[in-house]
């Protein structure tokens, strides 16, 4: 048994001088104020010096960091490095590529997922491309995009040995929307994204097919007009939809983030990084997938100034929500842990500091810097 003491424990409301007990099987055994939780005499005491104790963050949309990519075996390094940013679980997110490269990457990912390294949990694979709208591909090559089909999904899932958990695709492309309920039956979350759909199309998919998740709201989707509310208008309107948000403060204006937050709140906003493999690296110039990127620590841009992928991780993004949108810290944490974990089917195991849940924990400073990270009751990162 381990006892985390002298922390501000977010469960999810802050408990001053909180105590969190971790059982030997790596699960949370008890949480509460020091006066109410009795610490077994032989427990190992971890004094966190008044720091914040939060559930480990869950990033369901990340392409890599620190020079490592999620497009293959380097996902092992991604898993190893993520705890330094307070992330304890993630979906390895692929990028648009020719299908033979995608299938090869999926097989490599499956190998690592079946023999996971010490670090953040790899909760599955998130496919993002090449089933996007050629009109809204973002950085990806529009010429490689094609409609998602059932045959191709089965081929990818076979290569991934069943580890695909999410697919971002444009449902308006040649009837791909009809796959929404079939994907869910297979335990895969169908995700609206990189889409040029009309408001009416999305309304139909929500009501008739049960669509309930959208990739990076505002970014790479048909925008809002008061006579044509577009993909974005439907994503904002329907409570059924959990909307991912790149909360780096650059991909979405703080005013637009505030609008999303007012409509969705912490239980329907999933904070993501959408980080590219150069996230977390020093300012400078890098080459990625044929692009010359200029990193400044906050953004990655092409030479003409266009934003080219995100480079901040979730511990920083929750602080951006707090500082620039005025979101309470506890709610920002919920949107970066409980909500994404729930969206991919781990809502009863991960993302909350609740007895019975996995002891996946980040201990952070007031500015969001990570001091320690625990996965399944094991220390996987410590800043000293
Ligand atoms: Zn992405």
C-alpha cells in the first residue's frame, strides 16, 4: 500500500490536505481529507508537498512527441516520454499516407501494444486519414483521401490485430456515414472530422445513426454561417456530440474556446493535443512529412506563417484553458482525463481519482509542470 499525502487532491473537486491510498494491485483504494482516511501503518508515504494531485491525463488524439512518431514502432518511445507531461494513457493517432504504409504502421503498432513498454498506457489506435474530405484535409494530401469502406476498415483492423479504437473520417463521402453504427458494434468509436458536411447531414447522423464524437472542433471542418450552420454548427448544437478541442491557444481563439466550453462544458469537451512528432522540442527548424516546420515552443508553422500541427501537450493545454478561457482547473482536468477516457470506453477504469479506478495519477505544480506521474500505482516519471 502507498499513501500520497499532503496534496490538493482533485476527486474531482479539490480536497485540501487530501490523502490518496494506492492498493498493491495498482488501483486507488481510498481518497479523502486527511482527517477521514486512515493510513495503514506499513504504507509507503509519498509527501507531495502541497502540490496538486490529479488523474493522469488521457490524450486520444496525438501523433507523437520529442522526435518520435505514432506511425509505427516509435510509439514505444511516445509511451515512455508522455508521463513527463502528466499523460498516462493515449490513443496512437495515425496520419494520412498511402494504404500500404498505413497497414504497415498498424502492424508495428499492434506489436508494441501487445508488449507495452513502461510508461503511458496505449489505449488503442486512432485512425486519422486517409478517409478525410479532400476539401478539409488540413495538412494531409487531398489526393490520397478516399471514402471509408467496410472492407477497408476490416483490412485495417486485421492489420492492427483489433487495436483500432477510433476512426476520424468524413461520413459524407459516398455513404460512409452508414458505417457509423457498424463501427460502434465492433467497439470502434466513429468520429466526425476533416469533414465538409452540411448541418442537415450531421443532424441526420446524430439522430438516425447515433454519431456522438467529433475531431478537433473548429479545425478542418465546414464552418458556421447563420444561414448555413455547417458541420461546426451541428457539432456545437447537439449535446450528443463530445467535441475534441486543441486547447493550445493558437488553433482555436480563446473566444471560440469559451463559446465551445459554454455549450459543452467539461463532460462534452475532450481536450486533445493533436501533437506532431516535434512537440515538446526546442525552437528551431525541422522536417516532417516533406514540410519545413518552424517551431517556437508554442506553435509549429510553415515558412508563410500557416499553423502546421500542434506542439504543446495536455499539461500545458489545461493551463491554457484555465488562464485564457477562465475554466476552473478541476473542470479542465476533467475534460483532459475523464471525458476522453469515457469516450473510448474506459469511463469505469480511467480518468478519475475514485476508489476502484486505476492508480494513474499526475502530481503537478500550480503552473502545470509535472512533478511525478504514476501509472497503475508505479512511478513512471519523477522530475528530480
Ligand atoms: Zn490529428
